[in-house]
C-alpha cells in the first residue's frame, strides 16, 4: 500500500491504529532522516572491524552510547534518546 504522508504523519497514523513499536532498518539516508527528525527512542549500532572497501557513510548519532559491548570482535553500541523515562540499561 502506497502512502504519501510524511514519516511523522505515518507514525502518528500507526500509533492511532494501535502500533506502539516500529523497527526501522534501511540505508543511511532513511536512518539519518529518522535521527534528524527525532523520531527514535532507542537504537543499536553494530560496528565490525572488517572493511569491505568504499561505501556509503553510516548515519551520524551525536550522543554517547548508554551501553557498549563487544561480541565476536563486533562493537555494539546502544543509544537512548534524551527524555526517555525508565530506560537505564538495555
């Protein structure tokens, strides 16, 4: 189904229909648009030490991770949006 509203309008429509959680996976442009618009609560960023060559830059997050860990040489950073109540550790 095709929609023509803004991302914020579509999220409001989904919420009105009872949707309370949305997983966004996409390219850098899509993800950066959600970050820039403040349309996120939590995010997980995985970084691998493996370099595959030239590519698209990852989205920019101007925050310090609330938690970080390493699994199999991959760094996983967890970010929580300011003002999100009740979330201390993920």
